[in-house]
């Protein structure tokens, strides 16, 4: 485990490496951080409203029939996309929203909340209700769902004319950030010979936004997310394969990452390890580490403000030409 001084040096190094940026309005104070204790039980994910137990109106099923590996036909067995479209027609960009919840729940403020914000900025947003470990689904069900979602939205873009098939992004928070990172490192080009035209599309997102993400299943893992996704006794090979920082390549899409030093649920090392892996692979990224703020802030609210990540994310999306 790193000492406090080593942790401070590591944080400063991560923030200074090329491609990383920090908030101009929140000072970084690495020395104030307390080194996490990986052996301690992971804190519970905060209780939040759930998107799990009912299918929202106007949702789109990812598959016409049962999803691959479906355990039944409950709402929890049916992954869906719920669209939130810009009122004025939009700017051609689309973003798939992956709520957090430790792979046991889906947090509404990280789903609907983000989607409404994106739609207000001209981005067509689609909230993914992916299957969960708490409902009996472990890897690869979750990866299967997000891969299908990216293919489906890209297929929409080719058919509609209102979306750009080369501007399909994903945004995920906490465990949803892990799933976003997983599709960023486990995508494929599609299956040209597939009978289903959706399956012919690439599952690679064009940009990825990660909000206080779970990244590693190693030393700094969020134990609850790891258990829900991988089960009680995952093999070392599976742990490695789903530790996102170990799977980055030069083909990983550009990433925007933010987290706080004060996060007691998912240690900030998760974000820094991922940024360091992106740096080594030569992948463009923007890293924002804020000193204060609890886990699960999302866009914030009056009594629980969030850092200014949303404005900085929009700036980055413009910089990447994802937004006009």
C-alpha cells in the first residue's frame, strides 16, 4: 500500500502527464488524501432510486425475443434503451448512458438525469437498462448488453439520417463507468455475415466519458461491483480480463475521466490507473481530479453540489469534434 507521501507524488505525476487536465476552479490537494485500505470491506453503494424493476415507457428492447442467456421474462431480464431526444432535432451526436449502482442497482440520477442534460445540449441520449448481478446475471451478460446497444444506436444512425454513425459515445458512472470502460477495451468490428443487420455494426464507441469509475478488480477494487459482475470465486484470468486498466490498447477510444480524492467508495486510484494506461498506449484523454466530493454526485443538486465536470466535459467533446 502506498504511503501518504508516495500517494501525493503519484497523484501529482498523474495530473502532470501529457493529456491530463485539472479543474481551474477547484484546487488539487493530494496531501489531503488518505491512502485507501484495499483489504477493508467495500462501503455500500448509496441507496438511490432504481430503474431495475419496471421498463420505462417508450423503451426499445435490445432484442426482439429473449436476450442471450435470459433467465426469464421479468423486466430485469429484458435489457432496453430509453431515448431522450433533443427538442430541436439535435446536432447528430448520440450518447448511451450507463447508470451506476454496483452491478446490483441502476441509479436514476446517473441515467435519466444525465440523459435529460445531454438532450438539452443537442445530444440524442439513450439510457441502457443492462442486466445485473443482483438479478442473477454475471459477465458476459453486461458486456453483451452494452455491445448490442452501441451497435443498435449506430444502426439507428445509418437509417435515420439525423445521427452520425461516427459520433456514438458512452457515458458511465461508478459501476456503469466500469461497463463503459469494458466496451472501450472489449469492442469488435461487427459480424459482416450476420443475418441480423444490427450485429454487422461495430460495437466500438467513438468517445467515452467516465464518472468516478470502477476500473480495476485488483488492489483498489470496489469489492461489491467485482462480486456482482464476476461472482464469488472468479479466476485470476477473469479478474485480469475485466480489470480495465490492463486491457487498454492504441485502439481504445478517447476518454474523459473525472473523480474526487475524497471518494470513499471507489478509490481515486481507479481513475489514475486508467489514465496512466491510456497515456502509455497513446490514447487521447482528459483527466480531472477534484479534491472534494462524495461518491455518486452525478450532476449534483443544490444541497450536494458536484464539481464543474459537466462544463469541462462539454468543452472536451467540442475539442474532440464530437460536438459541433
